[in-house]
């Protein structure tokens, strides 16, 4: 049995539920700087210890796995200290906020090779996206030449809490990152160039000092072009929009339906995709796969560390492109 702990009781509650339900893990403790969150959580986790200081978890020699689900600005430090204390780490996105932090995380991981590191990039577990990925891999689309991905947050109020109070917040790192990862995973490739623009028009009268909308263009070695958005201020249900254009097949995943088009004839009906979305119950499989990879070293988690490092590299280059106003060659840190 593996002993697990969770830092952060927002999305971290979902991590806690996954550890509670897996037959090879025990949730030993949780941590949050806001003690008022404990009252609700204690009802669901009566056997766990509750702390407000992350040291009680990170420096506990009896803990095998730490989930880092705190505010974005805490991720880097907590991940590094957990790795240096021999813990396996499941981190919420983003892994960190700045390139120098990523370099230190990679160094800590290399210094502790027995540890495993993964991240909660949950769109990879969705059945609809899995089907599309397999169909791309099997050549059903022919050559894919253009994709669009839109992260519609639809939860504008979340931007005005801790995200507005930390020293730096990125709508790319915090929102568009899901679509960047989805596209790289679907194509099983990484882009070469990034361009980006951003604004904060939708939140200009709020306390958020940072951009709440970003649009990113990615170019791959084979010429494939991708347009992505992180739309934090939209009036729209929370949703992950996707369009894929190949020379044999087009995929459309929108708010009302999802389908394939294999002809340009208006008289031909689209091929409906019936796989479930958003299929939130499948997201725990990402944490399950991480646990299983620790127990059985021959297994790989759904999200491997190289993927996370490459994803953060693209995010950093997109942020740099916003500042420079230029097309940036992506610098990969792994």
C-alpha cells in the first residue's frame, strides 16, 4: 500500500477521492492554508490528518505520493521539495510559472531518479478525444494540416480571487495549456514555432492585472498549423472546443454535438461521434495510471514527465511571443 497526501483542497479534493478509491493507496493527510475548507472535507475524509503547513506532508518520511494542487505560484517550490524528499509527485497544471523554475524541477527530478512525476492533464482520458487520436494515428484523417482548440473557461469569477492576487498569473499556463497538451497528444508531435497575442478587455474593470484572453498559433515541422485560445472572460459554458482538418476527414467537436465529415456534399449527413464528453468520471484514471506506474515499473503513466516539460516549454514560448510580438522558435528544456 502507498501512503498519499494532497496539498490544496480545491481541485485537490478530486485527487483525494482518487487515492481513497484506489485499492493500493491510503490517503493519510491533506493540507490547505485555508483551515475553513477542512470542515466540509473532514466529512468525506474522516481518517485523514489535516494540516495548514505543507512541511507536515512534504517532510513526512511515511508519505509515498504527494499531489500538489495548491495555487499556481506554490507549485514549483512544493514539487521540488517533494522530489528532494523522495516523494512521487502528481502535480496540477501548470507545473510552474517561469522557465527558471522548470530548470530547477528537472534538476530535482534528475537528482532523485527513483521518483516519478506526472501532471493532471485530464483531457487525455476522455473517450471522444481518445477515438479521435486513434483515428489520426491510423490514418483515417489522411494528412492533418490545420487544427483549432478553444478553452472556454466560462467561470470568470474564478479570475478575481487568488489568481488576481499572486505576483504573476498566465491565462496560457492556467487555461490554454489544456488545449496545447490535447493538440500535442493528438498529433503525437511538438511544435517548432509559436506566435501569440493577448488582452484583458473582458476583465478590464476587475482586480485582475493580467491577460484573461490569449490566442496562440503553433507551427509544426511538417507545416501543420494550430490555432488555440485560452478564453478566461467568455460568456460561454465551460467547454473544450476542437476542430481538426485532414485531407480525408474533418472532425468538429462543438457545444451541441460532435461529428466527422468525410465529404463536402451538403446532402450527406455527418458521422456523429457518440463517445461521452466531458466524461468527468474518467479523469481519475489519470491518477490511477500514475499509481499503477509506481507499483509496476514496467507501466507508464498516461502523462509522462517528458510530455510535461515539453508542454511547459511551449507555454513559455507563447508567453514570450506575447511580449515580443514576434514569431518565437520554441526552446525545449528537455
